[in-house]
C-alpha cells in the first residue's frame, strides 16, 4: 500500500518524512522496512503504560508481527536512569529500528535510548554526559515515531527532554540522530486519549506555535508553521475535549506536529523555561506548565519595543505575533490571551498550586536555561 492510498493522507517529504492520515498506521511495516533498508529488521517498540488498553494497539503490533519484535513499556518522565535501561534493551535486542508509540515522554525516551545505544555500556552518567556534549549519529538505529497525543511535537524534533530529578533540572539531548526518519500521524491513535492529556497537549501546541513565531531565532518558515498550527487549533479552544471527532483529531495532531517543526527551527522561549520548575517541583504536566504562563508572556511580548532583543527589531516580533493571532480568526492579542487562560483553567486539568512563595526560585531557574534568551522582549525577574 502506498501512502497516497490512505484516505485523507499526505506525505511531507522533508525531514522527518511525515505520513498523515486516517489508517496511516497501517503503513507501519512498510515504513519500518524502508527505514532499515532490509526486509526483516529487528524492531524494538517503546510504548506508554496505557498502550495495551487502547483499541488500536493490537492491530498495530500485528502489523509489525512479521519482524523480530521486542516491546518495552516506558512509564513516567524519561530520566537518565530510565533512558540508560532502555538503551541496554535496544542493544540486547540488536535493534535495526526503534519504533516509538506514545506521547512526548515515550518518544523522547525512545529517541534518547536509540542515540545512547551505540555506547558499549549505557549508564545514567553517560546520558548526562551526552546531554552536555551532544549525540553522535554514527551507528544509531533509525527512529520511527507514531505520536498518540497531539502537541509535544517530539516526532518532529532533533532533541529529547530528560528529567534529572536529583539535580532538579531538565536536560536536553540534541543531535541529528534524534530526528525520526519517519513520523506517522494517524488521528485514530488519539482515540481514547483522556481529556486531561488532550487539554495539556493543546496548551503545549499553543505555546510551541507562538514561541516558534516570536523567538529571536524564528524565520519565515517557523512563523508560518506556528501560525498554521494556531489556525488548526482555533475551533478546538472552546469546545469540550472529551470526545473529538475524526476531523478534530486530525487537526489537533497536525497542529502539534507543525508546532514541533516550528520549535525545531526557532527553539522555545521563556514559557518553556519557566515550565520546567512547575513540572519538577509542583507536578504539573508539561503542557499545563507551559500554558500557565503563556497568556501573560503573549501580552508581554506583544508590547515589545525598545526592550527588544531580536536584532531584526520589534516590528518583526510584533508582526509575527499579529500573524499568529490573525490565523486563529480572533480579534486581537487580548482575546487570544483570554482563550488561553480559559483553557489553562479547564476543569479537565488539576488546579494550579499557589506558587507565589516559589516565584523567585522559578524565575531564577528559568533564566538559567538557554531558551529563556530566545525571548524577544528582555525578560528579568523583579520580586
């Protein structure tokens, strides 16, 4: 079966090669053999803890069943310890291809483990060292990514997030080998996604779309990708999030992918920098943590003027924000900011804890992340 035969599908041929459409996951076996360059590749699948409960999991595994297959469940956030353990399993299976099926944490763990698997003895320390030095590409098995949540964009980026709880830090592993060879976006894989996960992912998409547009590293491509992602989400902001139809699932999944491509170009900014402490210290999911500050940062950056840190000037930044807002069909920055605030207060999400006593530490830690420097309006903390 060719991708063109999948109803409603399209194939984006630039890196990563991306197949989009209902039933696209049926192409998994074809995609795997293409990436491996052999008809009988050894395949390691990493999936989330809820994988076996989803209606589509058995048919998907059956599609890969003709290959020597080993499935590993990745639970929780990827840490140096969990990534090292998974890399050992990639090596033990002698995997020719790593297939990641899940949300951002699952995909990041699989990507990082594939990159680390070329080392002779993967350890948590080697994970941390690789985050510091970067990942090499030689010998790394190709990665196939099938996202089951919209919004993280991990299937479109050459980096992975690793959470170092002992240090209270978010680490980033970067390198071309972490960019999946192929991303398969099948809206049916969102069936059964709980509302809290969906709302958190929509907030992540909004953050990445806007940050990819206003970042000082943004270009015309990331601005377009970010604005297009927001346009796809516009109709989902006010509706209930517990039962999306096929068209809405397609829009949400594609929006998350395009926003991921935007930050692969432009990087994230201060919203993401502040989110890490909210996740590590206060337990908020990643997208929720980004969404908590997004409306305020949108208002702040929309007023950028002499405090602009983008060498192209404040007009470029304000113009990018205006295009993103216009893409949603809303009548201005304030209207979009209120929509974001409403989504962040969704009853599907847990209440945000009172973080005022921790505000100084959150801000100080955010400034220590390099992505805070991508923000186009000078940002500093005044207690």
